[in-house]
C-alpha cells in the first residue's frame, strides 16, 4: 500500500491547524511509518491531539540511533546527549542505566563502546519492555537499584541516572506533550526536583567501583543542592556544562 498525495496534503493541513510548526516534516515522518491513507489519518489524529511525535511514530532519533518507543514511555531529549558523552569518556566496562525509560542512554553508550556490560532498570514495566525492544538484554523492572543483580555491587563503573528532576510546582508549566502524554513519575522530582536524585545518591557508593562515577542531569538552580546532597552521602560532585545543548550533568565520585 502507498500513501496518496491527497492524503499527505490533508495530513499537513491538519497538523498545521493543530499548531505543529513543522507540519510538513512531521507529516513526512508519519508517512514513513503509515501503511496506507487510513493509517496515516489515524497517526495524524493522535499527533493533532498533542501526543509526542516520537510516540506516534514509534521511534526517536537520539545520538544517531533509531530508538524504538512505546506509547507513554519517556521520550529521550537531545540535551541528554551530554550524559552519553560524559559516560563514554569514562570508558566503562560495566554501566547501569537507572530510570532507563526506552534504554536510549544505555544503548547510545554501547553503540560507542560495544564491549560495555550494560544493565538497566526502571519502575515502569512498559519502559522495561521498551528497553528490551531496543536490545537491552539485562533490563529489570523495579525501584532504582532493587532489581539489579547483587553481583554488581562495587563493580559498576558508570551509573547513568537520568532521574525525574522537574520540581512538582513546575509540572503545570511543561509543554502539554510532556505534561499530558508522558508518565508523571518520569518527570516529577518532588519539591526541588531532587527527591529521586537523593535516593540514587544514597546507595551509589555501594554499587560503584572504586573509581566509578554517578552521572545525572540537573538544572542550574539545582547545582548547589545537588552537590550538598552528594556531600552528605560521602560523594564529591562536579558539574559539566554544554551551552549548545543547554545541558548540565553532575558527576559524582566516592570521596577518598
């Protein structure tokens, strides 16, 4: 089956009316995954109702990879490429992707360091299945470290923890695509956005190898409280910036 030009033109019109700035580009993406005119119309309807384009299309482009997505799973952001870059620079042999969502961060690291032993965990069973869709063989469902094999303790070179870090009061200010179509648990980080980060930091030392690092994404306003949270848990932290991506990564190591 093929998509007719009239169906494509209708798709562009509907997307533009729904406020999609790049209606032509989005219609082309949806056309590439639709089998026929009816399927395209259904996809356009979902997008016009505010569902993220990546979830509608079933994939996201991230770090040069085609990351498969399931409906309701957190969409990887371009700014998270900084996390991947910092993780790769650590040259890990063992990497854990906590709050893994689709598994995008972990597989992006593995694409650049194929010999890394990759483990992932997420509290959302749909996200875990999505990570498995993307080739994460060791993906576990559960709260933070709890489902990980005990044999990993004191052996992990990099913990990638892209935890929810939006302050609860700021959730209503998010774009509707995120606010209405992504899991609240993947966004809401509590009062100052660092509740889950603190829980990750609490047990990090018992999982990290002697020279291992914990990496997490934060905002500018969270730099000092995040450093303080690490210090209270026996970890030293520094912050890495990328102005082009508008991204900040806090990197923590065990205190010597």
